[in-house]
C-alpha cells in the first residue's frame, strides 16, 4: 500500500532554514536515504519511490504552513488515498529540541498547520511525527522564534534528530505505529561516563 509522507513548512528560500520547516528537512533527509528525487510540483517538492519494500510518496511545503490542509487534501485525492495512509511531519514547541514524538491521532496542540490539516480532512485520524524545537526565550515572540533563520551550526545540531526521524518513518512503514511509538517516544538516556 502506498503511504504519503508530508513535511509541513513554508515556501521560499527565506523560510528554508527555519525551525518551522523542520518537517521538510526530514522529508529531504528521507529522500536522500531512499534515493528518491524530489522535484517541484506546484508549491510542493514531491517524489515517488520505495523505502525498502514500501511504496512512498514524499511531499514537503505544500503551501503556507497555516494553509497546509486544502492542498494536502487535494494530494490525497490525487493519489486515491485516505487519511489513514498519511504521515505528517512537523515542528513542535512543546518538545525539547531534537526530541521525537509519534501520535496516531489527536488535536492540533496549538499548531496551525495541523489545525488546517484536521479541518480540511474532516478528521484527526492521521499519524504525526513531531520534531521538538523547544520554546522561545521569555518575552520572545513565538512566531519570530519558529520563523527566524538558524545558523549553519544550529541547523547542524539537528542532524542526529533528522536521521532518527527517518529511522522512525522506516519503522512506521515496515512495522506499525505502536512499535514506532514504543521505540521513539522515549527520552534518550544520557551517555554514561
């Protein structure tokens, strides 16, 4: 069965290196690992291929973050898929930077991109892979925090997390949501010295 993996973010080079686009970074990392070529189709970067034995369609930056729902609904319709075949990858302020959390359904948690998806699909019944970006400093505006460009060093600090996120997607595809949740929804133990 084909699975649709979508990374939420904002279009344009000015947003490419912001925390709000971390879902797109994961899709790019997955495409590189699975040798899937992403090409621009409308506002989205899309590609089809295989993750091992599983057929996947990858997509990132469908539209502005807060308007992600309608184009995602159109993509599901184009591919003949239901929301159960969907995995949405996105940033999460409530998780410390680099932490992963997989959910099989639920509310938006205050994330306007997820809110748009739920409204457009008419259901919260789709899998989410949340990537922690942490909270802004006191008195820093949340929108400014998620939309500020990261330095090369800051972005590189997310590399291990991006690799683990692709590992989580592979487990979701080849096993099931519960197995992936059990493995990736736990805090990493600090290395013993």
